[in-house]
C-alpha cells in the first residue's frame, strides 16, 4: 500500500529558535556590511584632486562639499551600523529583528546612494554647462 500524499505529517516541524538568525537575516546583515564598508573605504583623495582641477571648492554643489568632509562617510554609515546593532540586540522577536535588518539595508543603501550622487553631481553640472553652450 502506498502512503497517502495528502495525509497530515506524523510529526510537526519544531518551531524556529528565536535566538538564532535566519539565512535571510544573515543576508541582510552581509549586504549592509558590504555597503557600509564600501562607503567608509571610498577613496576621496582622487576625487578631491579632480574637483580642485574644476576650480574653486566653493563652486562645488553644497552636497558635494559636505561629502568631501572627512567625517561625512561615517555619518552616512552610522544609521546602517546602528540598525544592525539593534537587530542583534533584540532577542526572541523575529518580526522586530527583521524590521531592524530591513531598516539597516535601506539606510545603508540610501547612504551609499547619497554619497555617489554627491560625488558625481559636479560632473553632471559640468555636462549641463557644456550642453547649454
């Protein structure tokens, strides 16, 4: 006699351990760590030299001047790192931990996007001036 494929299982799967991080949690932490690491280790020296060749630093957009400050990358990276710290701190609540991890990924992505946009903003401004002539 063949077993009925629609029959209920004999034993239910054990509930997940609330202390352990799931694979999706680790993926979110890894993505956040990579984006934050890239943001913090970005070499601004080459960009500063190129912007010096454009002319005065005062001619750069405000967002670019702000990002070129030495502490700006740390400020942009802080929300992602703080969210990961809160996610690891929260125990026994998967939903709350997951919210912190999603917030970490989103904030790290926004920080990296703002940084990249600020770095390329003078190049776009220069291209607009060339096109206008």
